[in-house]
């Protein structure tokens, strides 16, 4: 009777649902945005994911497109900022946790043309709705700190025009190159 009772208690313990454990994963990261085949730019940002097998993720990243001193007189600085809300599906067990992610957000392009004595001559900025999709891997050598490697594709949902960036009349519908690119990042993840 005793072995049967022990076996029944063990089976009941294995079948009893455990309390759901949701992770909070905070990851500052840096990497490279591949804007064209020849144009690679540094990107940095941070992401936070909440959940387990299915997680919600929010992420903000910035890429400096150009920071040039033209002829020692004029400074041109342009940047690209992405803010995304994603759904992430990951394997939340063990030290190696692969994941896929995708979602929607906003892609913002901004630029500033500055002359030392006169200050800012022209400031342009515009935003467009965008999507991203990708995947990666979390590595957790301990319970509270780990590493994340990530590859994602970003694309605006419609074409950005000069009219989106300026209020100049007559050139509103002049198209700019489409904004789509790949990004590869790595970061340190804090798990709470």
C-alpha cells in the first residue's frame, strides 16, 4: 500500500499546475543597421519584454544616419529613431531561450543643418507607421543576468515623402527612398 500511495502523491505533484511565472527582461543593446549593401550604421537602444512563452515587448532604438562637417562651415546631422510594440514567442525554460518577434510602431527621420554663427538653418523631421519582424536568442548563465543576440527587419508601411518632413509648398509628393533595412544587435539582459 505504501508504494502505491507514494506513487500517487508523486503523480499528483507532477500534475498539479505551478504558479505562472512571468519574466521581465530589460535589455540595453547596440549593433549595426544595414541601410544599404554599402551603408552600415551604428544603432543603440533598449527593449523590455514582459511575459513567458508569449511576451509583450516594447523597444526604442536610434541610428545616426549622418553626422558630417561640410567644408568646416556647415554641420549636417540626421538620425532614424524606431519605437516598436511587439509580440514575442520564446522558449522560457533553460539557459538557452530562442525567440521570434514581430510588431508595429513608428519610424521617425529627423535632420538638422547648422551653421556655427547662425545656428540651425533647417530642421526636418517626419514619422511614418512601420513594422518589424525577426528573432534571436537569449542566453542566461545565471537567473538574473543574460545576453541577447537579435536580427530584425524593419520597413515603413507606406512611402515617406518630403511633404512628411517639411511644410514647403509644391514638393509635398516628392518621394524619398523607401525606409527598409536589417538590424543586428547584441545586449546584456537583466531578468526580474
